[in-house]
C-alpha cells in the first residue's frame, strides 16, 4: 500500500489572475483502484466539452474502507474546481449505485438484470 495525498476544498481563479485557494491536503495509506473522467456538455446541452467535467478516483484504505475522491473541474475563469472525499460502500459501486460506472471500471460491477435495465430505460 502507498501513502496517498489528495485535496479537499476549492480553488477559483478570476480574470485578473487572482486566485482563492481553499484546498487542504488529506493523507492516508491505501491503494488506487481506478479513476474515470466524465466530460460535461456544451452550451447546446448535448455535445461533449473538455472545458468542464468530473474526475472520480476510487481508493481502498489500509483499514479496508472504500473512498472516492471527486474533482468537479472547470477550465472557465470564475468557475471553481471543487475537491471532495467520500466514504462509500460496495453497494454504491453496484449497477444501481451512485458510483456504478466507477465500480464497473474497477471490475466490481456485474451486468444489469433485466428489471434493472428496464427501470433505467424508463427513466430516460
């Protein structure tokens, strides 16, 4: 296992170069299981953009806890980058959990059941 350092808090930069940096370091011992980035949508609400998004990184700590570090980022001046850390359960990584895609990327998922797939289709 490795010593891992992540940040929590926020940082925002203004158009004149000023920056409000309210990030703090968090250190723990663990291992990185996976990381994924989901890009935001453009002004049309449909096309992908690389100017905003969310990066989630899944860790298992040395005492067995699962934690997700979330970076909600933007490359636009005046929009904050927000960093947070969340303790989760394996249920959160399941196909119907809050971090289902992260769980699938980590190999902790499973195929959806027919009922789960139909429930997801009805929500669209």
